[in-house]
C-alpha cells in the first residue's frame, strides 16, 4: 500500500509532535553546549569615569539648577518654581555607580520614598528630572557617575 505524499507529511508531523510532548520544554541547554548564555554571576558594570569631567558636565547640563551639593560652588543660574531635587553631597556612600547611572537615564525607576512629599514629582506622578538617555553618551554618563561617587559628605570634598 502506497501512502500519498500529503498523508506522509501529516504522519511525519504527528510523529514529531508526539516526540516533542515527551521532552521537558523548560530545559535549556547548558551554556557550554551552545557557547552562549549569561554567566551565572554576571552583573552590568559601568565603565570607570573621570570625576573632574563629570563635575564639568554637571554644570553644563545645569544639574545644579535642581540639585544642591553642599560646599560646592557652581555658576549662578535662574531657578524656577518647581526646580527641586535631592541634595547630593553625601551620595558616594549611599549607592553603587549603577544606581546613579539608572537614576540619570531612567529617573522614574529610582524614586525616593519621599519624592512626592519633597516636590520631586510632577503633576503626572512622575519624576520632574528629565531622562538623559538620549542626551549623554556612555562616556559622559560614566563621568557624571564618577563625580557622584566622589561626593563624600559635608562639602563634597571627596572628589579631586
């Protein structure tokens, strides 16, 4: 008895489906078997930045319009109602560099618990701080994060 090609195709397809049902679909190959995969303890690490360049960028981007750093002198700037953000002089010991990076490029993810009370949120409930992910290069982000990481307390005198 000869099977028609169409029937043969569907019989083969059914056999593949039955065989697939017996496999554990949650199993994925070990990274060593295919050469790709995320290492178990992998974590993103921001490249090292230059604190002096980061301070210059802090001024150029007018971050000091909303963020005070006790002990630091910045050029005069006209502040408008609602220009408010956290004081930053003690940031170095509080957060890892990647936290600073995320707060700069995606400020709505890292809102302070008291952000609304302190006036950091707009009427839409989101951070008043703009997202800088389309403005800063990775190098600039690393530099400003290095500056943030250099702020070590009253006066911010930890940076070079």
